């Protein structure tokens, strides 16, 4: 029920009081003047006292009316204020519910975007949720990745791609630190291209001389994956290496030389004839050229006597690389590099250059096989596998 507005307002009551006071002042002034004119008149004094009492009574009554009016108005205002406060609470609850509903919607859209590899859209919803002060957003994304074993590899790759869009170094490091232990405890991931991707990306965010748990965890995972890939390479299994070089060529630059470098203790124990085909499995000319240069460098260091058959196996692969570059119409860009690499073949034996080893490749290799100086089997010293 609506409360009725009380009678005269404060202004009307105040004006009425002023009017009474002014009239009383005039009456008292008149009484005073009459008394001073005839101070012996008792009747006049009595009359003035009665008038004063009457005016005092009237003034008191007016004050009581004003007080009652103000009290009534205060009650009215309190009732109205209570209604306003109640309405504010209701609106605040509605806003809170709508905000929660909006957060839930944005979160679902974010996770759907991660699942579908729509990285730009995922980052858009990530920003919206950040503006809404959503807590534990990074934890929620990682939890979503691993909620389904069937889809975890695909979702992890998408999440790692999203990491590159995050605006701050702190956010990226925080997300990687959540991802790393999940990768390490899963055999299907801890030696995979995803593990190497994570390790190399984490390395870009770590200081050169940083001595923190972040750096130690990153280095541990990197060494584990690299060691595994090294043994796969010795066994002729280049699948993960080539896959990584294809998907992440900018990161493969960090490990290309290491992958093409064989530890001295295995140099005479693994299948060089198989290993020399590895560079031409890589997708880009710069990756292939780097691998060939690294192999040539090792031959110069380790094969100062037994080099002919190795160069005879290497030359045809360099020829394959050259044809590959020509097919890409990129010959001019690599002409100087190819010329320099070919020229190094002549550094081993006088009068025998790249063209010699390319032309006589099969003959030279067969001569060394017949002489028992070369084993061309794909499995040597217990190091076997598949490409």
C-alpha cells in the first residue's frame, strides 16, 4: 500500500512559525510601549501577560505540529528508502546471475574454440573472460585438455598454439607450468613433438642465467625428449623429428644441428648409409643444407682416413637436395651454399671432388664393402629401427 504524503510541508510550517513570532514581537512591543507610558497601570500589565501566555501557547502548538509533520515525513522517507534498497538488492542479484551466466557462456565458447583449433576466436573469449575477472581460467583450460584421453593430444597442441597469443610473459609462463607436469606423467606425450614444442617455447621465456624451478623443469623435459629423439635417429626412426621440423620450422632451428650431430661413441656403430638420407626427409631447403653441412663437418673431424665410401654415400644425397631446390625455383637463393658444400668434397683427397664421388658412388661403396672396410647394413651394433 502506498503511504500518503503528510499535510503541510516544512516550508509552510516554518513560514507559519515566523509569522507567529513576528506578530508576537509586535504585540510585546505594543505592551512594552504602553507600560512605559503608564507604568502604574496594573490592568495594562495583566493584559500584556495574558497576551504573552496566549502567544506562547500558540507557538508551542505550532512547534508540536511541525514536529509531528517532520516525524510523519521521516517515516514516509524511511519506507520509500527501504523500497529503493530492496529494489537495488534485487537488481544486483539479477546482474550477478547474468554475469555468471555470461561467464559460463564465454567459457563454453572458449573451450569449443580450443577443441576446434580456432585459436583467434579462443583468444577473443579468453580476453572477455579476463575482463570479467574470471578466476582459475588457465587451470580450467588445462583441465579441459585432459578431461578426455582420446582428444588430449589434439587439444594440447591447440592450447600450446593459443599460448603464443597470450599478452604477457607471466601468463605464458604460468600456463606452461600447469601444462608441463601433465605432459611429463603421460608416456604418450612426454617424448613426443608436443613435449619438445613445450620445452622449446618455455626456453624462449626463460632467462639465459635463470636458476628457477621453471627453468629446471623445462630443461629436464627438453633433455628427456632430445635424448629419446637421438636414439630414434640412431635407429633410423626420423618420424617425430621430421614431423616437428614440418610443423614448427622456427623452433627446429634451435635443435637442427644437435639432431644432425652423432656422438663420437656411436659414429662407427650406426648405419651411416641410412643416416645420410635423413636431411632429404626434412621439408625446407635451409633445414636440409644445415644437416648436410653438419654431417660434412663430422666427416672432416672423424674420417680423415676412412672417408671415400662415406663421401660416396653423401654425394648422391646432396644431388637429391639440389634437385629439390631447383623444383622449388629457389636455386639462386642456395647456389652459393651448394657450391661451398660441393667444394668441401675435394678437401679429403687430391684430385677427387664432388663430381667424382657422385659419378662413382656405387663403385666406391662396393669396393669398400668387398674390402670389408664398410658395413652398409641398416642395423649395426644393436642400433636398429625404421625411418
